[in-house]
C-alpha cells in the first residue's frame, strides 16, 4: 500500500499570493492588427494566475518537493490593454494531499478580468525525474517516422 501523502500544515485555506504584471509585447495576443487592438492574451493570463498559485505554497514545500498544475478552469471576463497593470491572485481554498485547490482571479484598477479554480499537486522531484527519464527513454526508442 502506498503511504498517505502529507503536506506542511502551514499550507491551508486562506494562504494567498498576488502576481503583478504589465501588459506588453511579451504577453499580448499575436493576432492584433489594424482592426483588432493588442490585449493581454488568455494563455498568458492563465499562466500568471498559475504562477501566483505556485508561489503561494512554494515557501512551505520541502527541498525535494515542487507543485505542478493539474487542472485549470478559468473564465476570461474582460480585456486588458497594453500598459495595463494586472493583479493575478491565488488563494488556497482546499487542501487534500497531495492536492491543493485555489480560487484564482485577475483584475486591474477598473474591473475583474478573470476568475476560476486551479488545482496543483505536490510532487517529489526525484520520483518525477525518474518517471520522466523512463518516458523519454521510451520515446527515444520509438522508430522515427
């Protein structure tokens, strides 16, 4: 039987982190043109909401632990133009080892931009590396098309 995973008891509901970004060329949509103005791209918005969640719990993980995203359910509500300052916030709402679930939101000074739920799994890096190396070896042994 697998041992029951445990997490640092400091990882609990209410723990949060804010990630601040400014909309610019590195995170805007790639299809802006004369008619479509450049705005914050949804994939980048979601990435920064995920980064906020990771950073909320990272200080409480053991040296051999990391957290990885396992689910994302985000509703993108409003655009953010170039130059806009956006806050991406993640707040722990549920801890069921090895999973930590977050309420995530993004907003600027004017309105909410996005909201949703994000779940992360706390993993042991050595086991993760071994699994990945096994998979990479298997892929390398496949016939080339």
